[in-house]
C-alpha cells in the first residue's frame, strides 16, 4: 500500500493506452451500426480501469486517515475483484458472440453462411 501513487500512475497510463488503442482499432474497422465483441471488450476494460482508479483513491484516503485496516481490506478486494472481472468479462464475450461453441451444433450461424457473409463483406 506504500506505493499507491505508483499504482495510480499505472492505472492512469493504462486508461490512456486503452483509449488510444481502442480509437486506433476502431479507425481501421468499417463502420457498423451495432456493438461488436471488440467494443464489449473495451467497455469491460474501461469499467475495470475506472473501478481500479476509485479503489486506489479509497486506499490512499484510508491510509492517510489512519485507517490501515480499511485500506488493507480495499487492497485485498482489488486483488480478487479485478481478475474475477476479467474472467467473467471474457466468458460473457465468448458466450455472447459464440466464439467457442460449447456443444457441437450450438453455433447460431452455420459455418457456410458465416463464410459467405464474410466473403461478400470484403469483396
């Protein structure tokens, strides 16, 4: 907890990096009127980074306010919350966008139809 300033700098740098990466990737994709899996991934990243920033502020205030137990609890919460959030987010994206079919025949689109749509969109 002694390095909370460093943690906040890393979180701020992460937010800037993710923002510019998102902008660069979206600039190279064709415009569509719906949310794609990449958007959902970045929205999850934004939410995690904002929550991480809030937790770092709470940890700093608790440690400055002579409440080291509360600061330690927030820090332990963050150590569990962020990996769980990434795993749940990845699972949501995988299941929502059917990236890995769990059972044979569960894919919403037949493979041939998906290939035909992709070939039309790039020609």
